[in-house]
């Protein structure tokens, strides 16, 4: 599983003109799943999302997590995180999980983050989404539960 975590002051997901998910301060997380994602991948990524110290303390150091600051998570499914661009000009998405499996993992990840005490809002799975965010910093990190990076 891969996740791109961005610290934001706000973020919103819109589908066909209607807002489906919105947060104030917190993290916008794009998540991609692969064929062999399991419960330990979900737990690993959920813990990282809730615990990464990406918010400033009183001294301006990154030492507080989204949970510490009472922030929210906007979780957006993005299969393109498993796009392979090494050959040709069109990305291959062979490593991305098929939609049924990906949706189940995406929903389990949302539940796992909620279980860690962090409010989670969602995009709309398999929809064309317009994501608007106000990046803060910017602070953007990549999480990968796989052994290879």
C-alpha cells in the first residue's frame, strides 16, 4: 500500500459539483492499493497516518501528529500511485489492486484510522474527483508498506 500524506489547512473533494468530503486542518491522504495488501499493511499505514509528526510544536519543530493537534484526515483513493512509468509514455497499472479488492482495503484503512481516534472523511471511490487543498508548508510524505520503495 502506498500513501501520499500532505499537511493541509483545508481540503475538499467534489464529485459532479457536490462536495463529498471536506476537512479543516489535518492531512490529505492519497492512498493506492496493490494486489497483496493485507491486514498488516493496513495497520502499518493507519498508524503512520495517525502518528506521523508533521505539525509544528511551540518551537516550530515537526513534533506533533494529526491526532495530537485534533486534526482530521481526508482519505482519497488513487490507484495511479501504482502507475509504472518506466516504459513507454502510457503508465501501466498492473500493480494496482482491482477495484473490488481496492475498495475493501480503502474502507478498512479508513476504519483503522478512525479506530486510532482520528476523524476521517472520504472521497468517493472510483469516481472522477476534483480535489482542492491548501497545502501547509508544504509538507508532503510518501508512505509505502512494501519492502521495496
